[in-house]
């Protein structure tokens, strides 16, 4: 896990940048020049894609404590937004002196049940799995994204060497476990939140909006005319939306 920290003289505000975890996702570090004018920046990268969510959060908190950061805005893209939600949870429980001024999530699912691709994994990829290197490569990383969710941990250890039947089994088991967890009372966060979402997100369900609103009542939604991977072709518009959300 790598960190880069830049300090704006005299500023107590810090932006925590959490990128996506898929291998084909572009980093959100293109936001740094624009954000640098507004405060300090702690940019996070997880190059090996293998650490657990708990480890990632612990390392981020260590950096926050190292630089004695007291006021933070969390900006997360895709998996980074999902991780940001868990980071907020941890800060509220055990780091109460840290003030979270805002949470900006970009195409992020808060829970495994908000991923449309989970239900499509078996049917969409079973036909070309094993023949297409890109499919198996994508699937291997997809499974790693969902560690510490209701997917079978055994599949995560298998990595790329996973069959279509195992994918279908994992998807079924995940749906069953998700139904059980849906009855639990969700935690609420009084953090001003902005959800920037693609008009057509092939990975995140539209039901994700409702889930976001339940957990973050102070939610504002902004639309970006794109697919899930907005970073490569829509940097200018995304930069504008992020700056407007500050």
C-alpha cells in the first residue's frame, strides 16, 4: 500500500483520495492539481490488490494519525467509495476526534447486493470463461474486490483458477446471505455526502441509490453521462462535479 501526502500551507482541511481496485481503472490522481488549491491531500494506492479491507483501513488511519489530520473529506471512486464508507464507520467508532467534513463517492456500491455484476457473473462469463484471457483476468480481480463480503473465501484463494459452476455457486450463496443481512438495522452517518453516479453503470445497481440514502440521509446525487469507468474519457466533467461538491 502506497501513500503520497502533499500539504497546503496554513490549511487544516485534507482530502483522502481512494481509487478503484480493478486493474483497468485509471487512478484518480488527476484530481490532485485542482484539489491542492483547497487543502492537503493524502493519496492512497493499493498496487498489489491483495490486502483485506480491514488492513487498508488500518493503514489509512495510521497515515491520518501520522500527519495529525483532524478535518478530512473522503473522495472514493468505485471500490474506493465502498472502502470510504468502512473508513467512516471505523472513525466514528474509535477515532472520534477526526471530523469528516464530507464524503464524495463516485460510482460506488455500499454493499455486495448493490452490484449488478454479481448476478450476471455466471451467465455472462460462463460461455467464454477459459477461452478469453481478458475474461479470466477480469474475473480474478472481481473476486478479489469482494473479499470480506458474502462470497465464499475459498474462491478468493483460487484467484483466476475458478470455474463457471463455482461462480454460480458463489453468486447463489451470496444472495442467500444477503437476504439475511438485509434485516439488520443499518447504521446512519450524519456526514454530508455526494454520490456521483454514471447514467449507465454496468456494475452498480440503481437500487444502490436507495441504500446510500438509508445510510447517508444528507445525500445529494449528481449524474455523469457515462458508464462505470468514467475516469479515462470524462476527467474534465468529473473534476467539475467533485469541485462543486466541496
